[in-house]
C-alpha cells in the first residue's frame, strides 16, 4: 500500500505554522482514511500518529504498546510506510524500525476498536512512551 507522506497545516487541522501538532493524537491526512470506518459502516478504525519519542519506537516503548494492545479483543496493526506489524507482537513492532518524527498508521479492527485506538495512539504519541504506571 502506498502512502502520500505530505501533510499541510490545513491537513493537520491547525492553520498555524508555529504549532503543527497541537494535540499529539490528531489524525493527519496521509492518503488513507483516518478515524473512520469503511464506506459500508464496518471495517477497521485508522489513525496516523507521529512518534515523537527521541529514540523512536524502541524496545521499552514497543513493549508498553504491545502489552496495552494485548488487553483488547480487537486486532491491532501498525504500519510504517508499506511495512506492517502485529501490534500485539513486540518483535514485529521492533522490526518496523520507527525512527523519531516518523508518522505511523495504527489500524484497529474489532469490538473494542474505538477504545483501543485512543489508548494505543496515546502511547505512540507520548514523548517518552515508557510510563508503565498506567
């Protein structure tokens, strides 16, 4: 699947060049549906998130993400460009090689997709992504 990685301030919903990401989990327009269901009302929910952690999606952050994903019945897939990973599998996530300031697409499909999408995107958008207190 090809993605258009260009996003303007208007795509981000800000209109202000000084604050390109006012909210860490605001969806970007990257050529795929964001926070929507398929045309017929079913299908996975998707959101594009920028990984701002200075170490990218490293082992501890990926571990926190995969553990959180395992708590949901929904299937979780993370896309980095054309590469995809099972969000519940730590090694799959590490093999995505998500560097700092990279946009990834989180796709969640299942009965608790809305709840899972919010929680998982918050983890990826966190500057540290390693807080195990939650």
